[in-house]
C-alpha cells in the first residue's frame, strides 16, 4: 500500500491487487503461490508484468527523498 501511495497508484486496494494476481497465476487454485508459480505467471502475462513493475517502481521515492 505504501509503495502504491508513494507512486500515485491508488486506484486499486492491496486486496484487489492480490486477488488479481491470484486469479491470474494460481494455476492449481490452492490459494497459495509458490515462487515458481509467481515467476512463471508473471513472465507469461504482459499486463501483470507491467502492473507489478509499476507497483515496485521506486523512482518517485527517490525524487521525494532528493527534494526533501
């Protein structure tokens, strides 16, 4: 949530974000993601890769730190 808020990406709650990830890449529907499922799922889904990349983009954090 903090990363999303800092980056101005607040159009989705953390719960909604998590649900989207599980719907897309929990291939065996056990409600758990192994590291392998996560990596494989993200690599296969271009939209999800973009969403995660933007969520973990810390460039705005650096700008805030630099500007005080």
